[in-house]
């Protein structure tokens, strides 16, 4: 009789620790949810980070945000905010201006075209989130949020305090 090397679903996985198992489940979950996100944003020729920028600027519209403050409020760190803003500005979705009293300070505002794009995407984004996590109950959502906050707390700096609302 020949032994099979095939891995089956009923075969337990070996992890080095509970922390590793938790991390790998978190990573896999992110990957599964990101597929839906990428599919949606691709239709609008945006990256998730660009969408995040537009949503942040929408919250402050008609006011502006300084580049440093925008970077601080992004959900995921963006190593090249300038290039991302260049792309959004080229599409006329944002506009940048410099303060006359300090030319080093750049302020960003969302344009009418940017607001129109967000309006056009609104229902699709809500539907995407429903598809991603709509199967969870309100109690499960609250528990998940609290666990995620607790998991990242020792690794996050004060630049993300705004997320604690």
C-alpha cells in the first residue's frame, strides 16, 4: 500500500505559535477581502490608497488638508504620497496649492471631478463592504473591531489617534 503525500482539509496545520497562527489567519483574511476591493477600484482606475485620499479630502471639503496631515490620516502608510498625488492631480481629482507665507507647505483639496467620482462609486463601495463583511452580526463587528484595535495598539504611534473615534 502506497502512502499519500496529499494534504487534506482534515489534516491539522502545524504552527510555531498561536501568534503565528493568528497572524496567518489575519493575513489570509486580508488577502480574501482585498480581492473584492481591488476588483472594484480597478473599474475606476484607482488604487485603494488613492480612494482613501479622495475620501479624506471629501470629509474636509471645501477646506484643504496639508500634505503632512493627509499622510498622517491615511489608513495604510504610503511611501510615495507625492507621486500618488501627482496621479490624482493629473486626472483633475485633486488640486494642490502652496501657502504664500511658507512655500514648503502644500495644501490639497478635492475637485468637483473628485467629488463626482466618489458619488459615482458610492453604491458600489457600500456593496463591496457588504460582500466583504455583511455576513457578520453587529455584535461580531464590534468584537472584531475591538480585537483589531487591541492587536495593533502596541505597534501604532500617536499619528493614528484619529482612528480611535
